[in-house]
C-alpha cells in the first residue's frame, strides 16, 4: 500500500510504498482510510517535537481520521502513539477508540474539524465545571482551533465570547462565528474587554499569556469571582513567566487540557456528540482536500487558513 512516510525529522513525509498493517487483536481492525487532517499536532509528530515523540523512524504520521471498517461502517478514530499513523491507504484502528459516524457525515469535514474542535470541546466539558451562561475569552482565536473554539463555546452555552488575536482582518470574521467582541492582544484593550470573564481558552502561552493574565487579573471588578484559565496550545512559546501576584490576587486556577491530562475514555466519550454537532452544520468548517500522493506539497503549505485534509 502507499503511505506518507517520515524517514527524517527534518524532512517532510514522502509518498511511498509501506507495508500493509496487520493485527491479531480482537478489538482492532485494518480499515480503509478516507480522510486525515493535517493538524499542528500531526506536524509536531512528524518533526519529532511533540512531547509524546519516541524518536522512532520510519513513521507514518496522522493521529486521527475517518475510515471505513470491513463491516462497511464509517468511523471516526483516534490513534494511540504509534509509528503506524493514519496517513496511509489503510491503518489499524482500535474500535474502542472510535465512533460510528452519523448518517450523512462528510469524511473531509469530520477529519478537518474533530481534532481542532475537540481541544476546546474537551477542555470545557472535561477539564473544568463550565456552566451555560458563563463568558469565555479565546486567546489565539484566529487560528483553526481558535475559530472553532469560539463556535464551540457558543454552542455549549457561553453567554458571551471574546476572540483575541493579532490579525485584525481575521478577527473581524469572528463576529459571524459567535464572538460578541474581538480584540487585539494589546493588554489595555484586552483587559477592558475581558476583565470579568469566567473562562480563558488559551492557544498561545508564552509571553502573550503572561501579559494577558496580568492585565485581566488586575482589571477584574471582583477578584473573588472564579477565573479558569485553560492552557491548550503553545503557539507563542512553551514557557510563560506568570507573576506570582496573579495567583494570589485573584481566584485564578490554571489547568492544562490535552493528551494525558484527560483520560482517553473521557475523550472517546465526547466523540459522538461532537461528530453529531459537526455533521449537523453547527460549525463552519473550512477544509481543503489534498490527495495522499501530494502530501509533500501539502506539508509545505503552512500559510493556508484552511485545514488541509489528506485523502488517500
């Protein structure tokens, strides 16, 4: 069979022959892959920088996708950390880490949206006690995951969503996705707009988060009002110098949400509801399908605002 194969962490995957996978596990099947999202998580897997990387090569990247199982069912699946990823004509999926998709599900839309939407969906449903009517600030709202986080927060009952980012033209588009207010990452503007939010979904971390956290905490009307800050991504840096006063001067909790902090069973438990929401058209999904044979070219396209989906 053909697959996208990584043979060096400093080079993009190449389209080439790869051994057809097999399994003897009764909970696993070899399935025909239909669509695989090229997510930032997949890029970090392929360049060896993700915290779960084992350093083993060669590997086939891809952490999730849509496949048709031998019984004809269309399933969304999530893979364990493995060198046999999803960007191949076939892969091994664990039925316990997959869900049957609703009637009418579009494999490309599901592959594009599930991973980025899952980051905020799971964070709000599994990492904190989020209540309908609470307000949410999304830091890094102009990226794919951030745009979906705005929509997910609104879908799950947020009364008010604030989108923050660096690009004014992309921020302007968030109003149509559910953001009541959009602001740049200027600390004064952000503090004024988000002083009394209940939840922050943070895809940035790094210096921007340290500045935003200090500004928001300082500006709060009632510092006893709980503030949950959920760290999901690190687009702006892997470390942030959080002032100690931010933790002492307000009722602030900082939690992370990602692989490891949420048990796999809890993630799988959310997949059906999220897939149903995507299939229903609840979220705007901007995806572009690319043939598996063009994977090397797709890898070089890092400036697209669309979520690239590899189609074997």
